[in-house]
């Protein structure tokens, strides 16, 4: 009897990617075979994201394509769209199965522990879920509103299992990572005592949740904690930050990150920026551009604002026109491009610790992607350096 075949689409954040791995392991244990193409599958799972309008559109486009496949697979939709827009989706796609409680698809709904991360040399590890900050533009607190933290002992066991299976970098992730209930710094203090050869990367953390203990742990344990912090900014205008319900001013942000960079001069400081928030004027945009130019960011993630029905921002007037948002995003991408060049130039010819992220690429502890080359400048072959090759030294001569 042939195995049943499945395909999984994963949209959005690292938490979703981790949860997709929980689904993968359940299907594997149930003797399903994972396929490389949706048209080969008996079942297609959509693990969706609804953070932006673009995420909704992409998912709906691929759902529409899946419903027209000649093999007529069973289609299952889960994730944030399934919770946020299940009625709308059901009206559009009457024959798909909507699973609002994603944990029904997990291998171990209670423990939520994985031992591998398919098709990756780095593993994401979800240690926290839920957010109650209610930034005015964000739908997530209405969808993932229950704060949850993984038991410390389970986190340590999961890391040990992943490292034993060859993963040299573990990325700690959560919907609001700084809300980890026993304190992220306290957890890291225990993680770094695991003696195996691996390192931890923090996926994203809010400015006000970075304490002195975390920074000291990073400074004292560079071999265990990556020299990289992703701290969302969202806007360089105090007026817009207030409208967004962010909990800091530009002055507080600047003072804190300058202190961090003084302590960790090689740090890759990355951030998120939203452009086109309702009521954002040309002056507000200029304030943001001026602010991000003077902060020592390594790179940005740039998002064009889109209304999320049910959020406070969606009710605000003075919406910015789409063409103006596009123009402002272009300004931000130009600054981002220069920031990336500046950070690379700062690090050129330095030796950094790296892990593999592909056949011939590696990522340094301070978040620079480089080409792996032998001393004779020929690309490294798979036989020379396997995908899960641990942590190794690399000279930064170029960035990809």
C-alpha cells in the first residue's frame, strides 16, 4: 500500500515555520510522504499569516490555484487567516477544511517539541506565544492573545536534541519574545551552560525588554549568543510612534541602542519600519529618514502599511495614498542599501564565526551572509564541508 502524500505551504514569521515543523513531524509519524510540489499531494496544508494585506493576497492566490489542481487534493487551511477571516475564506472556498485550532495538527499538542528542522541547517525554536501590547496597526493580539511560555526544562531538552541532530544555530523565537514568563535573560543563562558546540540567535525583541543582564550575557559569551539584535523601531517620528501605541520615544530608542553598540561594537542591529501609517505626513517621513540615517543599523525590514480590519489604526482618517507609500518605501530601501554597505565595509577582512545556510553560503554571528570559499578561492564542495558542519571561522570578503 503506497503512502499518502502531502504538501505544506508556510507563510509569515519564524513562529509559523516552527509550527509547520510540528505539523511535518506529525505527518511523518503517521507515515505520510512529504512532496516537493503541490500537484503531487493528496493533502495540501496552508499554514497562513495575516499580518499584512499582501500576506492575505498571497495565501488566497495559492488557495485558488490549489482548488484547480487536476488531482483534486484535500485542502486544509490553518494559521492566522483561519482564525481572523474564516467566514470570508469559507465563502470564497467552500470545499476547503478550516482548522482554527492549529494545535490539532501538531505532533505533541502539549509539549510541542521538535528534534529536527527539515531542509534547514539552522533550527527555529518557539519558546513563547501570544501578545497583549495592542500596537494600533497590528491584528496579532486579537488572534494570538493568550500568553504562553514553554517550560524551561523542555526548552533545554529541545535544544539538546536539535544540537545532537546537527543544528549548530538555534534561533529563539516567539510572538512577543520578551514576554517569556521567567525572563529571557534567565533562560539564556541556563542555555549557555549546555556544553555542546552551538550558538543561540535571538529573533526579535522589544527595546524596553532588553535588560542589562541580557547585554552582559551577550558580551561575556560571544561563542554562545550571536552578536545580533533585531529591535523593532516602526517609525522615527515621535508623533507617529504615539499613534502606533509604541512604548518608547525616539530619544529613548537612540540612547538605548547607542549604549548597546558601545558595549557590543560588532553588533548587527536590525529593525522593522512601517511606512505610510495613517496620518503620516511628508514631515513625519522625513523625521524617520533622518533618524534611521544616524542610528548604526545594519539593515531594515520595511513594511508598507495596510489596514487590518478590527485594529485601531484601521479606523484612523488621513490614509496615505498607495503611490505615496510606494515612494516613501523607495526612500527607505535606498537608506537600507547604504546601511548594508556600511556594515559590510566595517566588517570586511575580519574573521567571524559562521554556520552553513546553503550549499555554498554561510551566516556569521553578526548576521552577514557570505560565500564559502576555500583558500584557493574555489567554492567549497559538499564533500569538503557538509551542510550541518557546525560553527567555523570565515573571513568576510563579500556579502550576498
